[in-house]
C-alpha cells in the first residue's frame, strides 16, 4: 500500500511527521490530499518508518548523540520509501512539564462588527498571558467566544458586538527540553516546522469526533510516559504528561526475573496479561539470566508474571486516577475513557483500568477512523497518525518554530554534512 518509487506517488509537496518516543521513533511522510478528494486522514502516506528509540528517557532527550543516530535512521528509512528527502519536519512534543491553562482574553470592537483583526488581538493577548512566566507556548485553541458578555459562539467573525471575549486553552512547556529537541532536529539537518502536542495528536487518532463533542478523556500509555488529553464540547480542554509508562512494567519483569531488558520485553509481549486464570500457574516459559554466558534456561509461569505486571499497572492506574480527579474540567468531560498507545495493548488492560479508575474504558486504534495499512494500525501509532490528521491543515492549532540557518539541500547535501560532522 505504501509506494517506494517517486514516480508512483501522488503529486504534491511532501510533509513529514516524527514522533520521538522513549521506546520507539515513528516517522510518516505524506502528500496532502487535494480539496475535492480528501480521505479521512487528509493525506496519502508515501513513506513510513518505525525503529527502536535511543537517547530518550520519559520523553526527554537524555543522550543527544544516541538520539541523533536513532532519529536519522528512522527518517532516512521513511525518505527512502517516499523516494525523496525532507528539509522540514513536524514533531510531536510531550516533554518540558506540559501545563494546561484556560483563561479569557478581551478586545474592544470600535467598528461594532467583529473582524479578523479583532480576533487576532484576542489571540495576541492570550499568547502574551500564556508566556508571562517565561514558559514556551506550544499549543493554543479557542473554546468559545462571547459577544458583549452574552451571546456564545465559535464563529464570531462578522457578528455585531462592541466587546469580544475569547475563552482560550493553552499548553506551555519549560524552554530547555524544547531547545534540546530543536538541537536534535538540527543535528539531523532538519528544521522543525510545527510542534504538535503529543497527547492532542493521540486523541485525534483514537477518539471519534462524536466522542470529543460529548466529552472524553484519552490516555496514551507509551513506553516512558502516560499522556492525558481531555475534550469537552469538541474542544481540547486539558492535558498532562506523567513520566511513567510500559517500560516501567518491562523493567519490573527484568528485575524480578533477573533477565535482560530485551528478553523482558519479549516475555511481556508473549505472556503478559492482566487477566488471571487458574491454569496460569501451570503455563511456564523459559528465559536466560542476565550476565550468564552458559546456555542454561530458567523458568517461570504466567501467574508469577501476571503478579509482576498487575502490581506496576495498578501503581500507574493510581497515578492516572489522581490526575483525573484533580482535573479542572472533570465535570465537563464525563467518565468515558479511551486508552491508546503501545502500553494499552496488554491483554486485559481495558477491564483493569476500568476497575481502578471507576470509569468506562475502551482501547482504541487509529485504524478505526482512518484507512491505514496493517503495519500502522496498532494503538502504538496513534500519536504519529493523529499528527497527520491534526497537522495537515495550515490552520491547525499547532505552533510554528522560528529558525536561523537552513539545512543542506537534498540527500547528497545532508550525507556530506553528516560526513563532515563525523570528521
């Protein structure tokens, strides 16, 4: 379904999207659909890549050199499939202690009719307020507008009023982690075009428009983070990120069984479950011990593994529930929860979380909304798929990034820069 020859792809500019995770990096290269023939995704995928991440811990760059090698490899594979190179890429963002804030911005309307300039003045006031403490604005969206303190609308343009009030939701981050992300892109000879808040992107892929309109909480359980996005009346209303995730479950397995992390990941994928059965104590599996060079294998059973997995997952669920109970929009979003992300694929996760959160829970895959190839349809791809759906529109609620020197042009130029950097 994904072509690898340039002449076979749809005509139009290439747009790249990169999700840099703690466990894996995912890159999609798309050609935006023409207005008359828009698909549910809004674009045709012409390049895709998914590789093991390096140098990222809990969503934050921890080793710039390792992260650079991993990102270069991931983007290069997607470019090879697309038959062309990228100079600018859109990047998912979840580090830097993301903070949601909702407030109102006001503007007087001298003409008596709301113009684009009046709306822009409200937005400028909102931006200034959001960054007042030196944080970096990474997302802003409107919740609604009020005209003369009374009429509520989402489309005030051209309406009569003397006073316009915009209810805005912003997401800000600490500048330093974002700067490290920008340096990582620069070392890969790429410019960041747009920053897309990762929890928002995951929610766009995992929850339907109807769910977002009625009120929904989307929880993306990744390798190193749990990302939460809440929607009310169809609007992005709150977000938060916690530095825990499925890698912590894998780490517990590795420690308790004294086996290498990669082996623990394999054991979790093959035998991990949150659903207990009487036969589990009789279902055994073999694994090597860490640091032992002999070929001897050790054994455990699914009951012991389920105990390890359940204990850590219960801790994660407790942290999630605490965060949801503290949410300022809890009454607006309702009690329905959608789980997504690679960590949600664990057997029994929906039922386990429903019991611990006291809410209705289902697991969602992005393929439910978008026509995707099988290898991109798992819940672990919700962020990068949602990035495409959220970021294709020039009017999307994403933040552009300012840049200085342009990267080298084309594949040969970038290879030359890589070689010079290495020398």
